[in-house]
């Protein structure tokens, strides 16, 4: 009897040259070190045959427009070697981001142009699922006493899964991320540079919130990013209503920059910035007997396609 281990999972990802044509990622060059991999291997509408019969019966059904969805977490860290492109680079590009070099640093920002697509090979023990023409969305999650994560969700074209040898994935280019702490997170501020609010942060999550429907047509199928509405969720130690009254800030619809740096060593730092974070009504929370505030945030553009930036140096 074959025993299939749920832990024995792997994912390979490679940017496609031709949309929908399997780019054939390899375990040596395109392996992604993932956690919490979840696969919906066959999603489809069911076409029903409607017939007038002389008896009661269930209508015959046939699967129409099959596709698949996958979600997984990747540790949020630069490449293991300084100045190299991080191994999760192609994932961000397929989520509608663009990469550029500014002052010898690599910067990711959102883009409204048509993004690249991915071929994903997903191994569930001895079964390989191939998804093509993949596009998706992602979140960035920081939580006290937890490693920072990139949370991805992709949708792609379906192919019939096949038995396949489990790959010997090369993930040496994945660095150990900085664990958020008072030492590795030297700054996390909200507000103007001349009067920022230094935050006692318990949790932060940024969501790109791409809309990327699977669109079946008579003669083609596509997964297109058609919109995005990025937001964030911030939980902080309640600073009170003295110097910075966050309730008044939300009431006025005020927009402020939000930024943080994770890591202190050159070549292993992540800088995240939102130019216009608009606070929504704060909500009280409690953590270990202390009062906290949950701050929902809408991430607004400044000049356009710049709701956030992620810089690696």
C-alpha cells in the first residue's frame, strides 16, 4: 500500500516566454521554498444537459472551463547572496509588480501594465500538477515572534495531473529572514518625517488585493489582473489620544506615509513604504492585558502605480 505524505510537497515556478506554454521549470533553478501550500486542483463550472424525459432523472453533467488555484507562503527575505535578485522575484512580477534599480538598489512597485505569467509545477508527493498562464496576488505579513512572510495566491489553466518523481529541489538561494524585534526592526513609523508616530507594532499585513478572474471564452481562456485595491491592517500598542489622536486622523481622512525597515545588515535589508496611508476608524483590542488599537488602512497612490514600494539593499 502506498502512503502519501502530506508534508511531501514542492513547488517550481518559472516566467513564461509564451503565455500559456509550459516554461518547464526545473528543480535546480526554479524551486520555491514554500510553507502552507494549499491546492484546489480542479475548479470548474458544470454544463448540464437539459432534456425532456418520460421519467425523473438527474441531468447529465460535463466539466466546463477547468482551472486551478494554489496558495502558499514564502519567507520574506532578500536573496542569500547580496546584490542578487531574490528567488521570489518571478512571483511578484506575475502579481502585477515591476522591478527597477534605483541608486544600486532593487525596488518593486505595482504596475497597471499587463503582467507576466508563470508556469507552476506543484508536487503533492508522487503527483505533479502543472498550471500555466498563472497570475495572482500577494500579501506581506509581519507578526511579533514570527518570521515575516509573503502570502501568495495564484490562478492558472488546468492540465490533467500525472505521476512524477518527486524533485530534489535546490533552495540554497533562500536566506533566513530577519525575525522582527526591537533590534531587527529599527524603525516603523506613521506620519510625516518631521513629526512621525513611532509605533509599538504587534502585527502588520499589507494586501495587494488584485482582482484576477478566470475568464473563459468560446475560443480561449485567460487569467487577467483587471483591478487592485490595496489595503493594510495594523495592530499597535494604544498610544492614547495625546500628541497623535488617531481617531481624529481617521475622522479627517488624513493621508500619511507609513514605512519600516526590516534588517540591519547591508545586503539583507527590506524597506517598505506607503506614500499615502489613509487610516480608517480604529478599533480597540486587548493583548495580554494591555490596550491595543487595530488600524485598518487604505493604500492610496501618489502619482499612480506607487501605492507601495519594497526596496532591497
